C-alpha cells in the first residue's frame, strides 16, 4: 500500500532533524526516515565544542539524541528505514523505502549527508572491520596500548590522530604531500605530540595481514622507497563523499555528487524537492550550518506547499 504525506524528510543528521522540527511546528506532519546511520556523522564523533547553546560542550551522539527527542516532541514521525529509490517524474513525488514500500510525498527534503571515503585498495577492503576502520573514535579503543597508523592530512585526520595518541602507544600518520590541509592549530597539535610520527610524501602501498591487520607497507612518492611498519590498526581519514547516488538522473549534482541547490535557497532542479546539509555542502560541513540549512529547507517546503495549495 502506498502511504501519502505532505513532507518526507530523508536523513537524520542535524539537517534532517532540524527540518523535522520546523516542518512539524508548521503542521506539515513530516515523516522522517533515518537511513543507515541514525543520527549521522555526529554519532561517530566525541565532543562537540562549537555548537552554540552548549557552553560546556556536548558528546556528538547525545546531541543527536536531543535533536531526535525535540523533533519527536514537536510531532514529527521518526522512523527506521532507508530510502532506496526515487521517482521524481511527477507530483506527488515517490520515494521507495527499504526496497519494499513507496511513499508519495508533496514535498521531499533530502538530508542524507556524506560518508567516509576509502583508498579502495584490495587489502584495505579485505581487512575492513578487522583492523581497518574509518572511525578512530568508534574503534580506537580496541587498540589500546598498541601501534596504529592513520592516513589523511585534513582536520579529521589530525583530530583522529590526536584522539588515537591518547589511547595507543604510537600513531604513524601518512601524509601524501609535503604539507597538511588541516587548519594550522590542528597541525601544530599533531606535530607537537610526541607519539605521533608523521611520514611526509607517503602513500599506502598495502595493508599487511591475513585475517587481521599486522602491518603497513608505505611508499615514499618522491623516492619510490618502500618501508614496512608494524601496526595493529589502520585508520582511513581522507574525507567524505555525499550520499546522493539514488538521486542520479533526477537531480542536478556536481562532478563529486554534491546536490546543486539554487543560490540562497534549498531548492533543487525538481519542484518540491529540497536539499539540506552535507549532501549539498562541500564547503562548510558543520553541524550548525547543516542545521541552518535544514531549517531553510522546511521553510522552503512550507512555502512551496502553500503556493501550490497542497497545504
Ligand atoms: P578534507 O577533504 O579536508 O581532507 C582530506 C585529506 O585526505 C587531505 O589531506 C587529502 O590530501 C587526504 N587524502 C585524500 N585522498 C587521499 C588518498 N587517496 N590518499 C592519501 N590521502 C588522501 O577532509 P576532512 O574530513 O579532514 O575535513 C572535511 C571538512 O570538515 C574540512 O572543511 C575540515 O576543515 C572540516 N573539519 C573540521 C573540524 C573541526 O573544526 N574541528 C574537524 C573535522 C573536519 P591532500 O591534502 O593532499 O588533498
């Protein structure tokens, strides 16, 4: 049976929940599907210190529980489930959930966020979950007192290297260029930390190990020289990609897959479809900016439904 709704929200990070709070308060009776990782990227982080309103800071997972509670209290219908296909050929817009049922929606807010990128080498994929991880905060604890490695040179890699340095005996950090992309303050912290060793101009040649990670073979891209280091875990922190694959062919996106919205709004190229948060933002990518755009998307949806006489 097909269910009908005024406002369907896909995704449960700060953008999705904020859209749900606003849409519920505007009496749009929104339904929100949480996706594969309820709460989104903030559920795999530790302390958030830069979200206004939490003067003492807050743990990321707790913050998302708070967001969900607030959306529920306002009357949003929050559900488990993954959007698996869409049909935006006409109004009402159609979204398939869990490959089994279709929802018909007068408006859709896409807040599906972004996911970690991988190096895509065979050994990394094979040992994923057996010492290879894209989340130091989730998995670092399992390697307490041991040597680990991390690849990446952005703020995420620095943050995770610092996190690991407090748990593990040594952190080997692979940087593919002669400089880091991370902010100066994060770089300084990393470079001043005694048990983090930075390998400049270095790439991952192979993750070593049969059933679990036992080492890493790295390659200096300038000299071609290879070296092996003994480690128990390998963390990948090389950025993210937007979760937009189900919208290919329907919505305009850039060459990296970020959805394109009209400047100053959350409108996509399809009437009634709005996008908010990291799936359309490769510049700011902050919880607070995602929440702000979730608010904008709900207001845009409300105005659209009003103008069309759908609400
Ligand atoms: P970034 O895109 O900023 O950095 C990715 C890093 O991975 C770059 O150093 C890049 O190298 C490296 N990289 C990419 N592909 C490979 C590869 N195949 N092999 C080796 N290295 C690779 O991603 P982040 O996730 O670090 O950050 C995303 C955004 O979030 C940024 O805007 C960042 O500032 C922000 N952020 C802010 C935080 C904070 O303020 N506390 C915390 C975390 C993130 P190269 O430089 O050579 O391209």
